[in-house]
C-alpha cells in the first residue's frame, strides 16, 4: 500500500525511517543506502534534496561538499556533471572515512530506484524548491510513495501545506513543535488542513500522552526523531541503544507511530523481539521516561 493511509495501515509499528538511507555499509544519501534500506525491510528511507547550479535536484544533506566528497565547494555552485564526477565517502563521511565507488545521485534516479519498493521522505533543504520537487514526484507518478516536509507553526504555513498537496497530490508532512500550552491549538490547525502525518518535537512526552486522544481523533500519525543531534527530552539513539525499552518502548507506548533513527537495524531488532509485549491502546498511566 502506498497512499495517504500508508502509515496508519501498517500492522507493525513503530514504522522505521532510515535517516539518509541505511548508510552503515554505504554512503548516506546514495542509491546504495536506499537499496540497503529496502533489503533490510525498513518502511521508509529519508533523503535530503538540493538543487545544482544547472537546475538538477540531487541528494545531499550539507551545503558544503567537504564531509561527503572532500571538495571545499558549496554543492549548489556546481553542475550535476561536476557533482557526479566526485566519489562519495563511506557511511556518514568525514576525513576518517574512505572513498567509495558510489557517486551523488539525482533525485530522479532515487525515485526510480525506490518506486514500488520503499516509501521515501524528502527533506528539501530550500523552501523555494518544494513545489518543483513535488512536481517532479508527480511527473514520475509517485505521489503515493513519497512525502515532503514543511515546517508548520502558523496558519499561513498550514495553508501553504494544503496548497502544495492540492496542486501536486503529494503528501506533505508538517514539522511542528507541541508544547503543553499550544498542543490543542496546533492539532486543530493540522486537522483543518487534513494532515495525516506530522513530525513532532515536544517539550515533554507527557504533552503528547495527555493529548493522545486528540491526535487520534484528528487522524494524525506522529513521527519522532531519535537522532542524537535533534532528539527531544533525551529520547536519542545513543540512549536507546543502551536502554531501548526506556526510549523506543516509551515512545511506542505513548502512541508514536513512526521513528526516524540513525540505528535502524537496532530498532528493527528491538521491534521484532519486543513488539508482542506492547499494545497500542490509549493509556492513562504515564510512560517511563529515560533517566
């Protein structure tokens, strides 16, 4: 199934998002990292999108090419031919990583590889490119197999999300923060534009638990990042690999349906062995939080 109900329809939760692809044995944001995510059975591969000097969309997280290629140039100042002439460093790059035989892929190449194989989440690095990326996905008939992220904190943001979806048919995933004092208002704003999946930051897991019924009534599936550099309230990959029940287990019990991680294989092993012990009914008791 590849449609707006993809995440709600999954029988095994939380759905696993491989951040920048599954890059343990391949460069991040490479075709090989997407293929590895497919082979591992993860539900989603997240990839980063930028535009070259000659207008071609390609996969790269950083503005500078240094970490992944060793080049000292900004990626948007180079043509796609120049970009694809440089080999990618292995894994998450850096000066300590060796070079691979893989090169920077175009977005079109990534979409073709993923089609009918894995759901893609597209992190478009520049807002002015959002509509162009959505149009490309639509042209490749993959509206139901990918989503793009849009920050939503105001009514204007929410209406932009709605306009993108209506014009291109591609699911737009709002990114927003839920605090105790604004949570209900944000839920209503997202309900008004019929969002189905939201990347959530939060002041406390208790905030999400307290409003769980509202999220469910609004038809919102919550996506949480446990990536070390952006994790909320200590719910990080580093902590999860030491105490997965306290991190991934608490998030699951709180109703989180999607988790993005840099350790997808560890999360998959935990999910496979522990999920029978968890239920997905709303609970009155508070989840166990990490120390």
